[in-house]
């Protein structure tokens, strides 16, 4: 595993990226904030400064994933609007909109 420091200069972004990697490879329950700090190459105190709890860090990881998905689907929407999209991407876009509607209806972001 590489450290997040090689890619992202912002400590908070590095922590989120490091948490993504750690949660993926080791699971949320076994990953500690110290593991994330070491992977991001930041002092442990910076984790506590940026995120009060591991749940807050997990929420930031989920938000980052959602932003990435929204950006990807927005690109697909553009491709479809320009006639470059495939039927598969149109189906994925429809599924995304249904999932987003259910999420909003349930009160989650």
C-alpha cells in the first residue's frame, strides 16, 4: 500500500484517502485512527483535529465516494445527451436516479 501523502497535499484529504484504503484492506472495525494517521503520514493528533470520531471519518469516506459517483454519473449524463452514451450507461443512470430518489425519500443524504 502506498501512503496518501504521495498524492494529496491537504492533510484532511490525505486522511480520507488513507481511510478509504485502510477500510477497504482491513475493514472498518479493525482499522484504528492510528492506522489511518500512519498511512496518511500525519500525526495522530491531526486525525482527532479533523475528525472527532472514527464514525466522522467513515462519514467523510462515504461522502467522498458519493461525490465520485455523482461526478461519474454526471459525465455519463453528458455522454448520453451528446449521443455518445450506450444503452448500458443509460440503464446505469436510470438505476442511479432510482437509488438517489430512494435515499432522499428515506431521509439520508
